[in-house]
């Protein structure tokens, strides 16, 4: 794969979608030595396409279904439709297409941020781990830390907390970059209870692929600070796994929530 120092500008470049026709945008794919298109790239580009389709509003939810494997090294065309747009809310439908067909579809909901009652119910964020707890996740081009190991051959609870610090970038890219980060670890979390099996065993002990992913944005996202991705997998059954998570600031402010279903088929 591309090394981390190269991945950050490469990722930012992928988020610079090019208008092609009315409501149609094209995004370059990441330069990764990976057998298929990373789902996080599609999530991030869907978020950008939604913002371009309904400018002036903030993304409040993104519901994505992955239909077939995307091809690396090939651009993705995003065909947008806006069936509803009012003063404060808008809805967008987006189709992601490559030469071999549709690879994913998404429904996005957008909203002009308003003032109003502000409350939350969430456990406080724990203390940020020290630099000795740094973890290397090849597809995240920024620093991350975790108290527990995601890939463990022991049978552990299906829960995982990842601290990650997305570098500062233009605020319009924040939802896309956060959506990108949420796609990487839910399957690994679902695998933690399975003794002797970790994510690197993919293709040998099991096959996996994300089938759907949703992100809800509760508050505007600010980049540059530490974020906690707190997630757990309540069920894995019938060849599928499910996980959900919350994104909190270091001060415990709940910014977003996400959920993912994936194929998890043991060979």
C-alpha cells in the first residue's frame, strides 16, 4: 500500500470531485495496492457529492449500500439527484458508477445547522492514551492510539475504542474525512471474540466485505483535535456481522454515530 506520508495528499486529492455533466461528478481513486476499492473512499466521495448537490447545507446523514467491488486505479462517477430541497432540509440520491457498472448507491440528508436545545446521553470519554499506545492502521494517514489491540488471537469482547486525530483541512471536507475513518475497524471489532482469527486472516480463514454503512452527523465536525471512535458489535450471525459506534471529542462531546453491516463468511 501507499505509505502514510503519501496517503494524506492522495486522499485530499480524491475528495476534489470534478463536475462532468449537470449533477454528475467524478472522483479519482486512491493509489493503493489493494485488491478492491476501499469503502471509506466511496463514503468520503459520497459525502462530497452530496454537499455539491445541495450547497449551503450541512450533511446530517449518509446511508450507503455497497453493491459490487469497485476497481482500484479507476475513477468513480457520482450521479446525483435532489428530489427535495427546502430552506433548511434537502435530500440527495447518489449513484457511484465505474465502467463495469454501479458499485454503490447512497441516500444523503442535509440540514442547515440551527440553534436549539442541546443535550446528549453518552458515557464520558476516557483519558487520551499516551504516545506509547500508538497504532499503525495503513489506511489512516494520521496518528491513532488505542488501549486494547484490535487484532488479537485471544477471545476478547466485541468492543474497541480508537483515538484518532484527523489533520486540519478545509471545514467542508470534515464530514467526508470522518466518514472515511469510520469504515476501517467495525469488522475487526466483530472478529475480536473469535479465538485465533484476526483481520490479516482475511481470504484464508474468512471472507468479508461491507454491504451497508450509515453515518449520522449530530454536530459540526472540527478537525485537528483528538476524536474517539467508540464501537461495538452486538451480533454476528448467518454469514453477516453488525457493528455500531459513536464519535466523541476529547471533552466528551458526541459528534456523530455510525453503523455497519458486513459479510463475514468463514471458509
